[in-house]
């Protein structure tokens, strides 16, 4: 298909102040909601978009709830997640997908079991490195764990953990037992519970597919869901209503979806799907069934816009640095959102009351 080139011009734009108008070569977009978020970061050569997007989501929650500006360590979260991934892979006898990637529920697990850390206490960058590059770490960890599978181990023993932690220490740095924030001493657990006061249970992962019953939780079939975690399944109309209502009421939304499509153009800051879809639900389900759309990236939705025809667009904070036309952000049209979004995450309070009752939340 012919690639469509967009040129982006930003008018009245500021990262922390509500923007008014964004103009592309084809559309003039007006913000209906442009919410506060922290600065764009760069995951660089690491498969940790889930940690960047998820932590950014929590940072915006803290901005909304308590006007608290924080910078949560992505690499602490990513490191702790390996403590969950490796035993699960061995318990499955190597049958689940061992990956440095993840999903939002992996962050929830880390918060509950290991807490969080500020970036200032744990950057995951060692020996003066400026960017994250996990190629060697991921390779060595994967090879080691697969060797344990071949040895028929169903869980790591003490010597295995010693080697695993030595690798993580070498490539990401040793984890401090405690650190100071505003002059007070914290551990990762007390930082999450006492300082940030994050309740990981306040958030829900939501999908919309016809092969699962609506308003019930079901396992989302995706290789990155190595924990077989359940997502709440809702009709697509509710899926959109939850997203839009959250944004219009000051809640940001975590986006899970497909960025491999040719119409996802990071350099231009645009993700569109041209054409008309007579039956969005059917097209969406078909894209899931034939794997033409799947979950391979997480981003953070921080804005809602409409164009001159009234069509919705979403404004997303990415984690690929600031080297694109929108300084690291993306504009996504409603077609791309409809077909290519696998799941969303929201604060339960952001879900419209009538829908939340149907979910029994």
C-alpha cells in the first residue's frame, strides 16, 4: 500500500500546558483533553516499553491525585519482573514465552512484591552509559534459563539465583537496600506504599473481543501474557467510552497494541488507518484471529482530539526518545485505535458508573 507522508506543525504547544490546535497536512485537530504527564524518555535498545509506559501512567496518576512530580525507575521494575518470569518459565517446562517484554500486570506484581524506586536511586545505567542497551543481558539470561530447562529444573536453586543476580548487577547495577527522598530514608516497599501511596489494585486491564463473554474477566491470549492474566472483556462501544470518558475526566489511559503496521509512522508522529470499516467489531476480531494485529508495544494516552469532521484522535506519549516531529509523542486516528488497540488500562474510578456496575467492579 502507498505510504502517506504527513508533515506536522505544532501551534501553541507545551508539554505541561493544555495545547489548543495541532495541524497536519491533512487535518486541523483540536484538543478536547490534554493531560499532564512527565517528560518523554527513551527505552533505546531495551524491550521495556511496558515499564516505561506503565510507570509514566503512574506518574500521571500522581500528578492528578496529589500534584506530585516523580520519576519512577523503569529499570528497577524491569529487573524485578525477571524474578517472576524465570520461575514461571521453568515451571512451564519452557513452554511459555520467555521475554524481557511485559504488560501492566507485571508492574502490579512488582509493586506488590518488591515496591518501586525513583530514577535517582536506580537508573539501570552503569559505567557511565547514556542509553539502555540490553542485548547482551537478554541473550545471556535467556541462554542460562534455557539451559536450566534442558536440565529439567522446574525452579531456580540458590546457585542459579546467584548467577542471575550477578548478571543483573553487572548490566543494570546493584539495587540499593535503601535510599533518601526529601531527606527521608525509604526502601522500595516503603517508597511505593508510604511515599507514592500507590495501590496496584486500583487499576484494571480491559480488552474487547467477541470470543470471550462480555463483562467478565478472561485470559488475553498473547505471548507477552506469560502469566495468563485475565483482562475484563467489554463490548467495543464500551471500550471506546471508557477511554474517552477517562481522558475527558482527567485520567490518562495506558495503551497496548500493534505498532508494526506500515501506517504507524514514528518519525512523522502519526498512526492512521485509511479507508472505511463497515463493521469495526468484525474487522477488529478478524485482525486478532489472523494475527494481522497483535500486542507488541505499550504507550501512554495523554490526550483526546477531534478533527474538522468530528473524528476522534488520540495523543500518546511514546518511549522512543524525542527525535520525531512531535518530540516523542504520537497522533493516532480513531481507525487505528479501533483496529490496532489490543487492550487499555485505566483507574477503576475513570470507568463510567453504568459500565463499572456491569463489570461488578
